[in-house]
């Protein structure tokens, strides 16, 4: 009906092709079969369903040759043509509803009962809905294997991502324990693995480097602060790493607290929809840019080079320049260890991917690398003998809870908002993927609350912000995890290491952690494959991807995210400013209407233009809608009015009164006098020649510059010799007098999702302008929501009535045809 994918069920022509009157029953038969419509046939009956009222769809029969023949379903509708005015008065009646006062509505929201309390607790603690019915025999073994595998993977990633966050590695272990334990209680997804994640860690590390750069913590050899006005040279300054790390931990804890508060408030206010503004191409372009940042930041650890860490715009370029500037100081032992670890990890990942169906659990390459490299480092004393940087001191046990430093909130407020939204967006997108795969649902608002509580509560125990990890989530799901019991067991593995054997990993080389991080970026770098795919499918989404990537690489992740979201919103505005418009035509013998330029079967009804535009009508595109309407239909009321005025002026000029006056003015006496005067005054230089014709008549020929005749005068009578070619307006009027007259325009409102006051005024103006040139404008397929908006905007009145609005295009077409076929007086009414 709209020229797109759906079919109307309006009144339709009978099989014989008879056009029904607008106020007569109209029969619709869309398939061959028994012509008898059955007892439901009547003026207002909605008649037989598929298969002549028997059955509900296509059925099969067997031919004489044994071939199964499928007959298509059909339907038959016999009803009057309805306008919205008649539909509302005769067919549709609103349900009686008792309006509630403000106090009653408030009482419904705040009313407390045992059922509402129980439902609220179940929403807050989703674990209570599935844990009592947990099938131990079916799920426990899978969750146990999955939890151990994920926990073993969580250990090295926690240590490595703490380096990205610019804090000591042990805080990565804290962040891999508390949030995972809390998500088991509050989360709705059964398969995602909560904990440290490279993008979030890098964003937090950028805040730490910006607010607490190394330059703030240089001290002189005698212990005074090197940032003061001391006279010592740079060689006499030492970096106080203890003070720097302590201040960065305070910053990151304050930042995590704010992230948790923001996510918690958004969840309570039901703002889970904010993630829709981070469209998939934006997120993928953004995370690919984050992978570039992460890779560059780990180069110095892989090479064993000491350089400053940069943040803000162009930080990637500055970091690459710094690494290249110090490339001659590369520690070859560090590079060798890191390169061997990367080769091994790439090989393990390839084996896991190729033989994932045969392996009971993926090979834990990361924990193997950590254990082996820690043993080698301890055995050959890599730090003492080869100056290979190692993790260093890992305190045993958990830290006591402590309040965050609220004085730092103002420094990290804007960063916390970006991290909160990015973290939630990544978490909910992955949670929905697994929920769809395994047949359950996740609540976006509850996920916000769960992440908010995980970050907020855990921040009191010195953790940094977390979200779900794609690589760990895939391991948790592929190894048989069914519930968050697997996440709980993974957190217990981390707790065991923190409490009992954390000191074992003190000799672990930092280059090994850098290798683990770089290899885990493999999946993000594969997102470059999106570019050719998006080039073929959607150029606008490709533009979003590229803008997100380039802006995030060059401007940093915080500013890049702002630019990306702004650009994505601008693309929405662009789409509303450049919608596709078309004129619809009817598929013969049906009530279907499609684009006449696209489908050769579609034919326009004589004198009727059906206009369709894929957009809402509001202040930003109302003028575009009107101009596209006039362009596509070829009917411009302003041009028509001007042409009519021009023709009326010529008609008045050639009226009998004017001719009589002209004849009196051109009497023989006056003509003789004019002739003598003309002969004297005319000059050959003016391009005028004169001669005597038959001895009594004087003939004057007036020529233009090119030698062409403009006029002739014989005996004082001037006659025009040039051709008066009709203009475009006159041409239209000539057509209007024939059979090609456009007498009706139908506006298809199927794609119109909303309309504002500016759009309503534009449509009302269109109706009025076309009425002035005897062209009727009608509206079809207007949704009830848009109708309510038009009513609230006082759209219906003297200019536009509800009789001009029809529920389907076919209703409007039949009305226009019957309107044209009635006598002029009735039609005008």
C-alpha cells in the first residue's frame, strides 16, 4: 500500500474490473476460486478468510500426474469506502476509560504491598529467580569447568590491564574479584564475564596520566620535590614511583565511584536506552581505535624502552615518536621474551579456533605463558642480570575498605560519564547476543543497576571500573557455562591467588603482560574487515565507522567519543533531510501501490497522483516535503495561478468592447494621417523600408536586428508576424483542458511517524493552495498516533476536514475516482 512491502485490505475492484462508487459496496477478490463469497458477503461484511472461509492458509492438492499443487490463499472483502470521519462515527468507538486523578496515579506508584516488594526484590536480585531451581546434575559440571577456565584467564588479564590503567598490577586482581562476585547477585546475563577490559582500562589510564603525570613526582636526590624551584639538574632528579602510584590509585578509585553512581542513577531512572546512541558501527570503530591506542602504549614495555606516557589529542603520534626516538635503547632480552610469548600465544589461539569442536576446553595459553615466564625469570634472574622490568611487589591479602577522596570528583566528572556509557554499551550488547543465542532475556535497566553497584561498592575496596570482556565471555560460554555460578567460581580462583600465592608472580616480566595484551587485540583489529562490508551495504554507517576511528585515534578516546556520537546524530538529521520520495502506482487488479519508476507493472490512475516520502514531517523538513511533492507530481499551484491570470488578462484584452474601441480608434481619417506621419519619420537606419503598393497603399516592413520581420503595416493596419509560442504555464493549462488533468493528490502518510505544528501548517497550506486551482488533496494511511497529534494541533477545521483522511490508499483512490465521475456541482461539494 505504501509502495514498500505491505498490502492494504481496502475496497477493491471486482474481478470483472468494475469500479465501485465511493458510497456503494466494493468487492475485493484477489485470487481465483469460488466466486460465491458466502454468507459474510454484504455492504459491511468482512468476508471470507483464506480458502473461501475454510481453513487458514494455503493447502495442497495432488494432480493427476501425482505432482503436489499448492493453491495460494485468497480473501474477499466487501465494504464501503471509509474516510476517517465516517470510520470514527460508524465503525470505531473508543473504550470507556475512567480518568485517574493525579493523587490516584501517585498512589499506584508508591503503594506498597507484599507482592510489589517481592517483585522489586526479584528484579534487584535476579539470582533469586534461578538459583532455587538450579539443576545441579545438568549445570554444575559445565559451570565448574567454565569457571576454572575463565578464572585462569582472568589472572593474567587482570595483571596486564592494570598496566593500561596506570596503577600497580595487584589492583587489576582486586578488580577481577569484587565486581565479578557482585555481578553474580545483581546481573541478568548468564554468560558474560565481568572484570577488567582493555578499552575501559585505557580510558582510565589516560585520566591518570593527565591528572598525575610523571613530571609531578620527580624529586631531587636529597629528597626535595623536583617540581619546585630547585637548582638541581635533571640528572639529579628521581621519579618517586610510590607517591605517583598512590595518587593515581586515589584518582582511579574516585573515578570508579563516579562511574558507579552514574550507572546506578541511570538504571533507577530507566535510562537503559542511552546505549542506542552508540550504534554498532560507532562502537566498532571506537574500539578499533582503542586497540590502536592500547597497542602503541604497550610498545615501550615490549621493547624495554623508558618513555613518558602521553594522553589527550595526538597522544598516539607522540607515543610513536617517543618510541622511535629511543629505539636505540631497546633491551634485546626484553624484546626476545616478549616476541617468543606473542608467537606462542598466536599459535595457541589458532589451535583453539581451528579445533574448538574437538577440544573439551580451550588451551589456556595465557596462564601457561605467565607460569613459564615467571619460572624462567626467577630462575635466571632476568631483572638483576638483564635489566628486564618485572611486576614487582604484590601484597598478599585484601585491602580494608576506604572512602574515596571526594575532592577529586571535580577533576574526573566528565571522564566518568563517558566511561559509564561506554562500559554499559559494551556490556549490554554482548549480553543481548548471548541471550538471543540461548533463548532468555536481559533487562537493560537492571544491567545498568548491576554494573553501577559493581563499580560503586567495589571502589571502596580499591578497584577500578569494569565491564564485560569479549574474550573471557566467549571462553565462559564455549566451555559449558550455563549460569553466573561460573563467574562466581572464576572470582574464587582470583581470590585464592590474591590471598595465598600472589607473591609467586612478582618476578613476572612486564613484557609478557604486554604480549598478552597485544595478542588479545587481534579480535579488535579484525574489525577493519567492516570497511568493505559497510562500503557495499551502507555508506552512511561506513562514514560513522571511519569518523569514530579517526577521531578517537587522533583526538583521544574521550574527545573521539564525543565527536563520534555527534556525527552519528548528524547522520540521522541528514537522513531526514534527504529522504526518498516517489509517486505510487497501482498493480492492476489489486489494492497494492508501489513506486512507478521502479516497477513496470505499476500504473498511475488517471488524474490521480499518489505521493510517498520516507520521513516524518516536522520543522526541519516541512519545506523539503512540499517542494518534493510539487516536483514529483508536476503540479505547482503557484505556476498554475500565474498562467490562469495571464490567460484571463489576454481574454479581457480581446473582449468585444475592446475590439469595438480599437476599431473606432483606427478610423480611415486617422489612419491616413498616421500614414503620412510615419512615412516622414521613418528612417532607413532604423531598419525600416517603405514602398508604394498598387499606387495607393503604402507598405512598411519593420525588421529586427537579425533581419527577421517583426510586424507589417498595410494601409495603417499593423499585423504581428512573429509566432507566439506558448510557455510552460500555458502548456500545462492546455493539458488541463484535456484528459490529462490532475484533479486529486493523495499523500501517503504510512512512513510519517510524527508531525509537529510546523509540519501541520505546511500540509494545511498545501491543501489550501491546491484547492485554489481545483486540485483536491487527500491523506491516506495515517496512523492513529499521528491523527491524535493532528487533532491536538487543531489541524482539522474549515480548510481540512476528517473527510479528507482515509485509512488506506485504495479508499482514497476510489473516493477520488467517484468524486471526479460525479457532476461538477456534486464533485465540488
